């Protein structure tokens, strides 16, 4: 039976990481297992930034975005020698198991530690929701809600001034945030990396709407396609051949999407994942991550996750098509 485990958060922070940490600590405490918090992601292993987490440290954090453990994108973990050293340091510190909460890069690091014989379980957390093996990663729901609320506000101005707004959202190489918020906000266009956009069709759609009563439009652009500046210049180049009077403005949402109070969904997901990760480690599971599959929390082997692309669900794409969102053509 493990006497202690450590927990760290790594990569971009995601709302719901704190409820996950809290759940890890509380579940472990129930099994008389100590939890050691490692600060600042994998970097904290090298820095020796560790501290035993107690119940009192967890008060007042369930409703806070970000991560109380802080996070980093640790360069030393890209180097096999760095992972070897991290394993040795963990052993020297007397740590018997590790929970890694983070995105695909962080989970790849977890797999490396597992391959070296160190017991590790991962918890997927990324606003991008780009991790295979789980329908939702911690943080994506909160980010999508934040984006939705911001786009709703921008729509007020779009309606009032008959404008077209191009809104650049995060997501790295995934169009999940862009497409789902285009659906929830009733946007006209989603430009996503998984599909090739058709400028001619977009400009025609905007022009037709502008000329009719529906004179405002919203385009949600995923950052993985290009930046908003570039997309506007492409649209203007396309526009030159047609008469198109509408004013086009851009808004880059940036890091306001990543912070904020975690939603109910992300708190519950963080709690469920945290509990499952500890139960897994206590049952000598290693090299897997928690995942949400058809409403159930499962453990999935990291070998089936790392290095594979998560595709947008065909149901989501069908829905976007039926709601008449212009999102381009499949990439051959
Ligand atoms: O992976 C989460 C994410 O917010 C991406 O959507 C974005 O591309 C990236 O992190 C930004 O990272 P940073 O905060 O390090 O600039």
C-alpha cells in the first residue's frame, strides 16, 4: 500500500485543476495516504519545491481558476536525461507515486516516468480539449462558457453597428473551442484547423446577410488556423472583387479565456478525475490517465493517447452543418 503520493499541475493552467487537486488530497487522506504537492509543474521536482498538502491548505480554492500548485512548461522533460534525473529525485524524496494534471505534453512526460518504472497516473486538463481518450478535459467547459459570454457581448455591438466581428479564440491545433462556441453563440462562420475554409463562400455569406435585414455577422476563428490579422487581410483581398461595404473588426480574446471560476461541470469533472487517479494508484495502476467516456470515468492507457490526434466528433460536425454554420470543407 502506498504511504504517500505527489501531485503536480503542468502546462497551461485550466479551470478545474484546483478541484482536482482537492479531490486527490481528500481521497488519499481517506486511505491514510499522504499527499505531497509539487509546485511549478515538473520544474518543481528539480527545484525540490515540495510540501505536504493538508486539509486546511485546501480551503477556499474549489472556486478558484488556475492552480494553487502553479504550473510550468518544463523544458528539461523533453530530454530523456531530464526524465531520468526527475525519477531519481522523486525516489530520493521518498515519493511513491505521482498524479500529473495537465495537457498532452504533460501526459507524455507522465508516460516517460511510468516507462522508467515510476508509478504515475495522469489527469487530462486543457482548455483546448485536444486530448484523445476523454470526451472532455478539465477546463474546456469553463473556457467555452467564458468565450460564449464574451461573444454574446460582442454580438450586441455587432447588431448595433451592423458590423462583422472576427473573434480569435484559443485551442492550439484544435477547433473544439471555436466550433462549439460558434454553435452556442449562433455564429455564422467557424474557421477551424480540421477543415479548409472557403473565403469566397464566407465573403458571399457576409455580403448577403449585410444586404438583407440580418446585417451583422460573427466569425469565430481558431488560433490554429492563423491569426486574426492575417485572416482579415485574406478576406479583404477576396473582397476587392466584390462590392462589400460592411465594417469588419477583430477581437483576439487571448488569456481571458483561460482563467476564471470553474463551472459546475469542471468542478465535478476535476473531482471525479482526482478521485479515480488516486484509487488507480492505490490499486497499483500506472501509465494511464483518467477519461470521460459516455458519462463514465475510466482509466485509459497513455500508449493509446499520446501521439494520436483527437478528432472533432462527427455528431458535432453534423450539428454545425444543420445549424447552417459555414465551417469549410474536409481536408483531403
Ligand atoms: O494549451 C492551452 C493554451 O491556452 C492554448 O490554447 C494556447 O495556444 C496556449 O496554451 C498558450 O500558451 P501560453 O500561455 O504559454 O502562451
